[in-house]
C-alpha cells in the first residue's frame, strides 16, 4: 500500500468537499471530468495525487479557483463562494442562473406570506 502524502490528503479532501458542495455524486462527477469512479475515490482519499491537467478540469467543472483546492485557509463565507462561481459562468449560463435565483427568491417571498 502506498504511503499517503500530506498534499494529496489535503487536495483530495478539498476536492471531495467542493464536489459535495456542488451536489455531485462521485459517479456523476467522475463522468464529468473523464475519469473512473475508483480513480476519483482514490484522489479524494489522498492515496494518489492529481495531475495538473486534471486539476484544471476539476476546477473548471466546479467553477472554483485552484486556490480553493490547494490551500485550505480560513473558512469562507458561502456568499463569496457562490459569487466566485457565478463570475466564472459564460454570459448565457449566468442569465440562466440569474433567472433561477430570481425565481427562488420569488418562491421564498410567497412562502413567507
């Protein structure tokens, strides 16, 4: 059995956290980034490292900066995280997200009445 490197454990745990925050299962996310479920599981457990090209694909798919995965830092406000993800969307994707968010706020307002 391979010895786990601290950096692989940190990055793997951060990938798992961000994948779960985005609402993806291991199966769905592994399909999206083009690797097998077992490979993703090994990365998230820190038993293997992640290549730079895969790191870029993971960040792009999750709409996050590599800093989120490479540097643990202090916990971030969820609003900031959502803002960063929205900023990385294409104009068409942003329009869709904005429309959905507006509908959510309308539903929340109706629910409070």
